[in-house]
């Protein structure tokens, strides 16, 4: 009971910090730093998900987000701690196709801090890609910790495995090669529901709802599911953009807003992330 109360206090402090952060940063640039007029909403245990902010203007806000220029973002990166092994991975994969899909150093630092604040020992990542975010998490897990890393692209996993080994965290990472839905279902069928502390979702955007439902079953009460790319380079806030991926993310964001099983906070770091704490 004391552990649960302690975590809830820590989480409340973290959410308060993030709400301040929302008024300072906005996504703009090719690497998720393009500006957009998205509405930021969060809920608490005492606030029902339905009936939240539907519209607001700058006059009502008072303070509003600063434009995150290239100069300002470079300043942030200059004050971001990136372990040398992560820098090596980032530099090696920078020229590979799709490298822009990799999380940014400041985003990886944020994920690692969430794991540390929670004291997480059991984590899941859906969508490993080259392993940058999973390596950032594995580095801060205790030696007995476990990260289930789900990825269907064997070529990407080859790179990820190489860096897990270089970093000395191979024993912490349980690589699952194949469709993430199959891997997650295996965990559920194996009786691991409600046993994970933290999950990071960064895979096929059109499958987010299905992945989310399975992850919500796998994380414990007060566990955290972090969903990436919820701003989608500002497209989710642009009504003129209506491709399938964007619309799927837009629908998913709206779904999360009304999902009373979780407390949420949408954070404009990287390409935007939503933190979902299971009630």
C-alpha cells in the first residue's frame, strides 16, 4: 500500500511538471518540430474523461506555447544527456532509410526517466526499429529487469541486438521477432496480464487501438502505457489532412480522451506522446 501511495505522489508531481512543459514547448520541424494548433488535454482521477476541453483560444489560455525553433531545439539537445552507446547507434543508423522514425535523444532521455521514476522492472516495447528507445530503457533497468522488445523486421533487429550486446544489456532484453499482436497475445496466454510496469508503443499507427488494448491488459494498476507519434508531424491537428494513418491517429487520440480506464497527459516531446496511467 505504501509503495502504491508513493508512486501516486510521484506520478502527480510528474504530471504537474508535464503540464508546465506543455506551455513551453510545441512540436515544429522535420524531426517532429513542425508547429500545429493541437488542443492539449489531460485528466485526473477526479475528472471524468468525457466533457473535457473541446475548444479554447489563446486569449483564454493567457500563456501559450513557445515556437520551438531550430536554435531552441539545438539548445535542448545541448542540454540532453545521451549515453555514448546511444550516440554510436544514432550515428550509425542516421543514413539508413526511415532513420527519421527513430526517437530523438531528448525523447529517449524522457522515456528513461519515466522508467526510473516508476522504479520499473518489467517493460514492453512495441516497435523496436533500430533499438534506440529500447536500449535507452534497458540501460536504466535494474540488472534483473526485463524488457520485451517486439519487432517484425529482422534487419532492424540485427542492428538492435548488436547494440544490446555492446551495451551489456542483452540479458535484460527479451527480443520477440514477429507480429506484435502475436507476441502480446502470447504474453497474455502465458498468464502475464497485469505484471508489467511500463509499455512504449511506436509501431503501425493503424493498429494503435488494438495494440493499446492488449498493453492495457498487460500493465499493472498504476502502470504506464506511453504512445508515440500522436501529433504525427502536426497532421493530426490539420483538418485538411485525411490519409488513413493520420485519421487513425486522430481517431485514437479522440478515443483516449474518453477512455476512463486511464489518466492521460499529451506531451509535445519528439513527435508527441500521450502518457496513459492505468487506473
